[in-house]
C-alpha cells in the first residue's frame, strides 16, 4: 500500500560526494576524491573510503541513471581494497545494489569526545513505481586490530514513508530507529529501536506497532510522531511531562499535542 500521508525531509548530501548522483563518464572512475577516515577516527593507519561508479545505465523505467557503486576501505594509498565490512548489496540481490550515495559521514553515539561511527546510506535505482531500496549501515573502528567492522545493517523500501534514523541527541542518542509499514490492517508502521551493546554491535531493544496510521493527516515524519510512544515504552518518558519534540519544533511544530500516544502539531502559522 503506497501512502502519500507525509513526505520525509530530504537527506542533505555531502558536497564533496555530490558527484555520485549523476555521471557522464562511460567507464568506471572515482566518483569523488577519497574520504579521509584517519583523522575523525584517530586511526593508526591512513584509512580512506574509496567509491567508484560504473558506466551510465537505464533505470527500470528506461530513464538515464548512474552506474553501480563500488565501495571499499583502503588502508593507505597502496593498500588492498577491503569490501567485506562495507558491502551495500541488499538481500534482494545485485539488481538492487547501490547506485546513489546519500550519506557517508562520522556520527557520534556517545558524544564528540568519544569514538565515532561511520554512517553510510546508499540507494538503488528507481523501480517502475519510483521506489528504491535504501541500505543503512554503521561501521566502527577497532583500534587494536586497526580495522573497521560493521555493527549495523538494514535495508528498506522508500515508497511508504519508511525511514531509518541514527539518533544524534536526546534520551536515545546513539540508537537507530526504523519505521516501516505494516502489511495488514489497521495500516500503520513497525517501529524498531536498535541500541549498541557492550561489544559495539547493535541489537534490537524494542519493536512495536505504531499508534500512527497511514493517511491520518499528520505532517510529521513517522519517527517524530511516534517519539512519545517510543520513549514511553522504553520507560524514558511518561504523559504529563514535556512532550519530546523534533528539532526546530518552535517553528515547525506549533501547539504540539498528544492524541492516543501520537504527537501532532498545528499547521505552522503564516506570517
């Protein structure tokens, strides 16, 4: 069931990586300069993220589309290309492999004074209905081994308000929340929270069926409308306390209110 209930905010792309979204070269080439990983991760070796993109091709609707991405980690200029921890081909197979790079950046699960993770988000070609397979992964740097390892991997579609979000602040800082559509009535979303364990790998700590419904008129992203419900189920918030609001709520969420554990906002005032 495809819903136009709400539009998710577009993902801001890193300027240095914007060339991934469109190419004119007919052969495999570097799509952008190597991304330095040594400095942000205080790595023992000069690790780099290397991404190349194959020849232009057509998507499933016959439209021009960028070629397949190849992602790897290179341990110095002459080091081998390590693909194992960073492979972005979803379970659906190579036909839905990565063609667009949406994010490649350090994120901080425990604040800026603690080691970061590398967040990489890629997307497949557009299907006939416009949908894509979006793959989100997190990698940690193991200083003792001088190597990167993947600690989180998840793929979703894109046509039904799906979202995977690394939480950068608040009670769930460092966790990853996903919102994905249910397959049966009453049509809503599966909300899943994954949190880093002592080993660094992410594990599921919560999964529930949302109070938020398809086409209910709520303009908030699903994860934001469900935040009171999510935090309440994790014993991190209870009704009567100040509502957990999305960033920039003073402008984007005037007169917030809770309706059956779903956060609603009045329409923004027009000045």
